C-alpha cells in the first residue's frame, strides 16, 4: 500500500507525494514549485528519492531542477526532449517499480501531446491509484491545448476502463467550477447533485476534493459520459450541427466549458 498526500502549490495545484508506510523515502508527482515540496519534506522528516512528471507545462515541472539538483535522483516523465532533467523517459505501456509498487504508464494525449498517466494496482493495496495530471479532473477534463477531441476521447476512454475503485489523483483543485458546469450539462443527474453537496462541504472546510474514485467520475463527470442521453441532448442543444457520436459530444461540451 501507499500513503499518498497532497502538497498544495500555486493557487490550485496539488503536488502528490507518496511512500510506503514503513519507509521515509518519498516520490513526488509534478512538482511545479520546489519550495512547498522542501517544506513538506522537512516538516515530515522525509527523504525525496524520485520525481514523476505527467506533462511539460511549467506548473508541473518548474521545481524539478531545484529538487533534483543536489540529490541526484531519478526523474521519470514523458519521452519529450523539451522537458529538461528527465532521466527516465517513459512510453505507453512501460512499467516502473517505485516505492513498493509497480506503475503502468498510460499515454493520455489531449491536454498536451506528451501527457502520460501513472497507474498502480500492485502490492497489497486495496485501492488502485492513478496520477493523471491534467487529463482527468474531478468533474472535468483538461483543456485541449495541443491534442484533438479524438485523442482526448480515447485517453479518457482508456482511463474509464480502469477498475471502478481506482482513486483519481489529479493535479488541480478545479472541482467546484467543474461541477457547476457539469450541472449545466446534466441538470437531472441525481448523483451529480449529491456530489455537488459533498464537495461544497469539503471546500467550506478548505479540504481537498481529490482524490475522487473512477466510479464516482463515471457517474458524474460529463466528459466520461458523452454517450449518455442527457449529455448528448445538451451537446445537440448547444450545437445543433454536431452529431451524437461520443467524440463530437465531447468536442462540443469541451468547447462549451472553455467559455463557461
Ligand atoms: Zn497542464
């Protein structure tokens, strides 16, 4: 099993830190800023032994040089030469052994072309975990900066096929805004309404809404529901010229969200 905890950074980023319960050696995912990571390591008396990167955006890699500089630790990440400091470039379906767990690499292009996610269900962990960066958010998905709706659809479909109890560790606290949009798409989704209330309570106490579970996302996240009648209808109301295919529905609601 892994102990996984968030290190808040910038306005709404989460840098995920994980280690096995019997070890003080930790990994961090997407350290956009070194400062909060060093503070967390000091505070908890932990030793950073590796870094994982999901994609090239600055708020995910900005702290890599500083954190890796004095430590000589491995930096795992996409096979993208534009990301400085990656020592272990990873490709789709690669596996890496980190802490006591084996992680599988899933290429998830869409938000960026180099985006990868890290999935583990190994060890004695009851709950598989997914570090999905800016591909899948709680209640939403990443903006299409580089990829197409087709690519995002196929990336999300791949994540959607993971076990339902997979915990979803995304890189931003965007949940409340995402759910506001989700409600505009599916005003009659009862599970979504319950989720809105749970999230409001968590946020009123300034607690993270991440991780979610895949099952919860399948029930409430419109970007995983582009084959559902109410979502198809909402997309067709928004853009009557689009088809009912899940990719077109995803394209329409993604563009809608961009201007929501
Ligand atoms: Zn990004």
